[in-house]
C-alpha cells in the first residue's frame, strides 16, 4: 500500500489586512489542506479582512524583532511548519521568525537588504552585477547641491516605499529639484507607514541613472539557494517616466532565447549576492544597451492580484507552490502552463473620487479575457502615481500567443470607463 504524503503543519501567513494577497494565499492553503495561522497587524474585524481562518496572531509589524519573538512564543504553544510573507516588510519578520524556529529561510540580513533600495544596490554593485549608477543623498540639505552632482536623465526614489510610489524621472536640474520636493511631500505623508520608518529610510533619497530599454519581470522560487524559473513577463508598455506606473504583464516573454537566458542568469546571481536562499523571488530588470540591468529583487511573490495570471502543472496557482514549499510538501511541477497569459493593472487616470466603473460586461466578452476585478472601492478617493500606491483593479487574459493576450487586454481596457469626480469641497 502506498504511503500517503505527510500532512503539513501550520502555515503562518504574514499579511497586512489592507493587502490584496490574503484571499489567494488562504485559498491555496485550503486546497492543500494546510492549516493557517494569520499574522496580522490589526486584531479587529478579522473576518471582514480575511474571511474565516483557523487562527489569528496579532503582531506589531513596526517592530520585526518583537514580532518574531511573539511568533516563537506561539510556535512553542503549537508548532509552525512554515512562514510566508507577502510584502517586503513582512519578509524581514518571516526571516527572523524562521531563524528562531529553525525552518528553511532567508537570512534576516538578506531580507533586510531586499527591503532597502540602497542596501540592495550596494550589495549587487559589490558583486559586480549590472546595476544603474546610483548615489544616496540626505534630504535635509535640500536638492540644490545634489542637482549639480548627478548624471541626466536620472531617477529619484525613496529607499523604502514600494510599487513605484515616489519614483520620478528628472531630465535636468530644474526637474530634479521639483521631483525632490515632491518626494519629500510623499514621504511626509507616509510617516505612519512602517516602511518609511525602518532604518532611517525616510531621511534619504536614492538617485539612479535612467536605463533606457524594455523592462521585464521574473517570478522564481529559491530552493537551497538555487533559483528555479516560474515565469518571465514582458512589460509591453514603455516605462520611460516621468512616473513609472506599470500596466501590462505578458508571459511567456517574446525576447530572444539568449536574452531570456541572460536575464535568468543575472537574477540568480543577484539573489545569491543578496544572500537569499529560500522561497519566492520577484525581480525586475531593464534590457539596456549593454544587456540586462537589475532594478529590483524582492523576497516575495508578484504584487496585487497579478499572480492570478499564472498556472502551473495541473492547474496549481503560484500561491499553492509557495505554500507547499514553505511547509515542506512536495512541489510536483513548477512548469508554467503552455498557453500565454497576462494581466493588466488598471491605472488611475486622475485623482478624484471613484463613483463607478462601466463597461465591465463588454470587457469580459472580449475573446481571451477571463476576468475583470475592480479592487478600488466606490465613493473613495483614488490617487495616481507617484503619490498613490494602488490600482483600480486587474484584467486577466489567456491565449495561444503573447500577442493575442496583449491584444485582448488592450481591447478590454478600451471598453472600460471610470467615473472619477472631483471631491466635494469641505464645508467649514
């Protein structure tokens, strides 16, 4: 009689309540019959935020060491077999907690490097990997001297915020000064964000040379330090600035095989240089004039609902692969499905209050389109980049070729209309 695979122990899922990712990770764990403990930074209205769960652990995401200690105390009460973070900040907590529990993990120092743009740049440059020219400047003196010391065009960015928030291109000193002041205001508004407080990340700016060329994104899984490719996405829309709002992701990549192989090689080397060892990797790269240039390597999966564009083996989701790896279940196949697929993150065209979205049925009727998900709540203000940090929603499509998928996504987006109105003036 065949011996059934061992039942996994509890999974600790570290997910802020405002994250899009909870639902898909919880669904993956249920399909795998893995009990879940949700580590959250909020303890109220948990059913509204996550739906029914097997357990809840309230921790302070602002204090990673204390959070890891709280997780260790919970594991002493009932064992935890794996920890999965869903963003850069929780990746640090996951590494610290897994270290205390003796689980396969990324070293905490490696997780911290991926969460800080300057530390990551320094580690990759020290390893001789292709990265943009970069330099960090303290905010306090202002932009005047810095504007005369950088190459143009350049890109200014905060050290800790994510999702292209606060990332602005400048083509000359005047634009540099305007971008600097704008990022200062974004950071001031984000002081309550835990990422803006860690490691003095809100007191400096990173300035990089702008790298021309197409951009790609790689999803991978690290097992004992070895990177295994899950998907390589093209980003067909040019990301030339002044802001860097991402829209289309389409896989498989249409770049030549030699270029794809070089991207994979460089991302694997970057993960090694950062010290990453286990779990998901999301990387971004530019195809510059001299070859791929590393922009970012994160110790997490792709953000938002974008992972819904991916299927593996007999239909497994990206989240199922990550959960199975985390708790030590066998991962049968990480080969992506043969069909092309893609996602469009619906951009916010202007600031205002969202009053509704029309054309949804027309968008869903486009051949190849599988779903349209509006995530922005109605009657709430929506803010585009660089100040904003979210999208209106997501479009998903599949087809026989990447070109067909891209066409489906563009046509579906054309059929949508967003009713965004200026907010009513405040009555005093």
